[in-house]
């Protein structure tokens, strides 16, 4: 069982690392495209309507990536969270406590800082949630590139923290961006979730059962007025993780679905969302506002300071108070470097920026917020990389010293 869990973790990290690289390429392409002479073609692309008249769906391509493709991303996150809670790192209470408490700090402190800095600014009644999320793919990609020489427990800590972080961000999205609820459609969604859970209980495996249920759940939440990506998380959490006595552990539904959907999420869904959401014009006016406008400052300070101090501070305090245990090979300096990576708030932060600010200032507030997220994520990745490289050299020197003493 444990070897399978470790292999699943390795595969997950490898896929998310590749996905992170594709995400960066897509984001860079969007920024270059929108700041080129071909800007009009980018705007035309994201505003192109793709309607399904029979279902009364009339969404742009940008909206389909935000509401549709990200549902797959959140489905994978739900599957991973379920696996972590049942058979992974979060299944062990002592091991789970540290990343959970660190994640709580990494959500709470950025929100408080953003509210304090942006108090009274239009859109900050919900915009304070922009800096609360850590991007799993982006952070793991940076860790893989620059943190190969630090202990494996660092990767487990970051992954567990980011998964819990994403769950809290998803709950915030559901609460903040649900204004009116159509209860009949909410009942349809609930029945779809119940049917999915019943099918799992009965051990049904045919896609003919699950695909329609997933589509109905997504559509019902959309019509109910709740952000439909929540359907992905709930379905992931309702999927069976433990194998039956006579069942191969590699054939469990959660493992099969994650094997199938995670590459799609990492290689297609998230990069496409980044391409459609990262097109921010970087003219002199935007740059001048980044460090003077309280909206952008709230996001920058919330991410860089709030995430770093919140993750490290809450984690350090939990260990010092005896509430949580730190892996023996993971030093506080390693934790601090990982906390800096926690300030990379890309996918979910961009999503929240669009949801919270799309109607503020004819969309200019959302563009400024997205520019702040992009800039801060870049700064956090560079600072985190420098710290990880330094910690990697320290760990390598320690290993070399132990090897030398062992030879003597």
C-alpha cells in the first residue's frame, strides 16, 4: 500500500511539474500576444461565443475555460485531496497537522492583510480573497527545477499544504460568488452527487453512468447560481480511494480517474485557462498603478508577505507549541523557502480576480489585479528558487560530509 502511495505521489509531482512548465509558457504567450500588434486577435479569440441554445448556455471561450475546463482541474484536486486524507500524508494525524495549520495561516493572513491594505477600495469586498490561494502546478514546477537536492519531505509538505489551501480557496469561491440560489437546481445537483456516491458504493464502473452524472451536476450548479467548478471538487471527494480485499490497489476508481484526468488537467485545462486569463496589457499606466493603487498593493503584499509569514509563522508556532511535528530532515530554513513558494498564487488567484472584479471599472480593476498576481508570482518564484538553491547546497554539503565520515 505505502509503496503504491509513494509511486502515486511521484507520478503526481512529475505530471504537475510538466503542467507547471506548460502553464508558464501559456501565460508568457498570452502576455506577449496581448502586448503585440496582434492584440485585437487575442481579444477576438477570448470573446468568441460558443453557445449551446438547447441548454441556454451562451458563454465566451474565456468563460468556458473558467467554468468548464477548471472544473476538471478541481476534480483532480478533489481526487488528490481524498487520496491524501485516506491513504496519503493527511491520513496520519501527526503528519497532517503541520501542513494543515500552515495552510490555514497561508489563507487567513493574506486575507487579513489584503482587507487592511485595500479597505474601502471598490471591489475589495470580495477581492480580498485574491491572494489566498497557492498554485500547485506552478509551485511544484519551481520546486522540481531548483529544489532537487532538498529532502523529499519538502515536496510532500508543499503538496499537502497546497491541496488543503486549494480546498479552502474553493470553499471561499462557493461562498463569496454565490448571490442568489435556485434551490430546485441545487436539489438536482445534490441528487447527482448522491447518485455518484451510490454508484461508487455499488462498485459500478461504466463511464456511461458517471459522465452524464458529472455533466448534470456541473450544469445544475451553474443554473443554481453556484460556481460550477465546485462540482469537480465534490465528485472527487465522493470517489472511492480504498481498494476492496479482492481488488488490485491500482484499479481503485480514484487512481484510475486521476491517471486519466490529471494529464488532461495539467497539459490542457490549466494552460488554456492561463492563456485566456493572463492576457494583461503591460503599458506604462499599468506599471505606474501597480505600486500606487491600493487594490494592486493589497494583492502584492497579501501574497508576498501574507502567504510567506502565514505559512511559515503558523507552521513554526504549531511545532513550537507541540501541536504538530516537523519531519526530522526538514529544517526551518527549508520551511521558509517553501513558504515563499506558497506566495505563487496563479490559477485560482486569477480566477478569483476575474470573478470579484469583472464589473469594477469596466474590467480595468480585474486587469490590474491580474497584473499584480502575475508580477508577485514571478517575484515569489525567483525568491523561492534562490532560497531553495541555497538550501540545496547546504543539504548536499551535509550529505558529502556524512559520506566522508562514513568512509573514514
